[in-house]
């Protein structure tokens, strides 16, 4: 999966470089956004049942956009976020716990580079709406399993991203930006709870499916 992502990025960057050489009038944009990451989470948790809760976070995000034409562009979105995770309403009665309890699963960092293709509707206007769609590859790292279980493992995963935004022209070089993205993101999680009961492993299929709601400042170059 990682090799496929790196190949796709290399191919895209190579295409952008070729386009820049053949059409010098096409432009780059860079934006710095403040983004609220709002998971719309759910889970199928084996063995103990219940659901999952992942907290909302506010993060900085950097993105780069290259315009192939006035209307068609590609955007690479970079940011990372740390989320707290716990189960909700899980049944631990088989190991002497409550029949409905929340299990603290600590925290995990997500690195979700996302590449979208965009269509910009009014490239010559002062208000420039756009839509986009693309791919995401989320890397889970720096896992802290919390105080309850022995270990938590998250599988890196591809997802599909959609995007809607508006650029507000301030000058020929600078602009403000509003942007919303929705990422269809699923991961397989395995919880090692052998410290609670011998050989206890709790697999789960987790849908994170976050909204990313951003406000930012951009520059053309």
C-alpha cells in the first residue's frame, strides 16, 4: 500500500513538472489553514461489543495547489492530528467488569496526506468556488494504548476524499479560503488485552469518516 501511494505521488509530481515546463502561465498556490477535524465514527467491536468515540481536534494544515488550466487543478493536503479513543458501552462482565462501560484506549496520531483533483468555476472572479475529489492514505503512528489494555494496533488505510471550497480574492497574489472535506476512512484495529485475561485479543472494524472544516490564507506564485 505504501509503495502504491509513493508511486502515485511521484507520478503526479512528475506530471506537474512536465506541465510547468510546457505552459509557464499556469500557477501554484499555497494555503495555510486552521482545520477542525470532526470524526463521524462507528465501530464493529468483536468480543466486548459497544461502539467507539474519537474526539474532535483543531489543527494547522498546509496545502499546495497546481493549476493545469484556469479551471482544473490538483491539490496536495498535509496535516497531522492526535485523537483520544475509547469504546462506549462495552461488556466486560466475562472478565469481572461491568456489562456496559467505556474502555480508555489512549491516543493515536494520524497523518493523512490527501491528493484531490479540483474544478474551479469562476477563475477570473473575486469569489472562486471549487469542488474536488481524490484519494487519502492515513498513517497511524505514536500510539499510546492508555491505562487499561496492553497494546493497540491500527492498520494504515486508503480512503476516498471529497471537497468543496471558496477562495476570496484579496489581491492578484493573496486570497482567503473556506474549505470543507469529507474522507471515507476505515481501519482495522486490534486491541491486545492479555493483561486483563489470558490471550484476550479484541479486533474491531472502525469507521472514522471525518469532516475537515477549514479557514485559511493563501498566496499565488
